[in-house]
């Protein structure tokens, strides 16, 4: 994610966006196989739901919209627990696109007390206990934690 924002680039305070399809693969249940083996394979292929032809910037701005914030919200790059994190709207929303994600990054984001934290589901690499514990810990701090 080093190339998310080029160092030394000139920021003139103007962003232009073009409407495109989602950066995430969309599951279409009506097209899913009813045969167990084929369904299992389809689910495996959708476990990593990010379109790898898209840039981290594309994904970041889609997530900002999905979180209910405007595209004009201030975006700042910070480091939390050794991972790059995007702080949106003065830290109201924290987005970490690291894959895999670490417990240090997750706890560090919670320590910043945002309203919301978003991470990639695939970043947990099947570690359901870490994801469940993160959801519960965030909830205990009044933080909405979601994965996409």
C-alpha cells in the first residue's frame, strides 16, 4: 500500500471521480450451483472478494461511501500498530486495507476511538476467533467494526 498516495505529489484540493462498478465481487445467489461440490468451489472463489484490478485508492473511496461519508471527507494516512491506516473525517472512520491484518493494528485503531473501523474480510485469513474478538472488543468501546 506504499503507493496509495505518492510522496511529494501536489495536492490542489480537487478530486474528480468517475462512476464505475464495485471494487468487490458481488455474490449472485440465483446463479449459484445447487450441487455441493460446485457450490463449495464457488464459495472458495468468493472468499477473496476484492477485484485485484482495482487500486487501493479505488477501494478506499468506495468504502468511504459505504460508510456513509461524503467523498469530500478529509483523508489522512497514519500508521497504527505498524500498519498503514486511512483516517477519514478527522478520525471518525478508520480504514485498514492491509492483508493480513495484525492484532496490534486492530487494537491500535480501537485505541484511537473512532466511530467506525473497516477492514478487508480476507485480511483475517480465516482467523475467525480474531475477527469475532475484534467485533466484541470494538462493541465494548462503542465502535462499529465491519469487514468487507
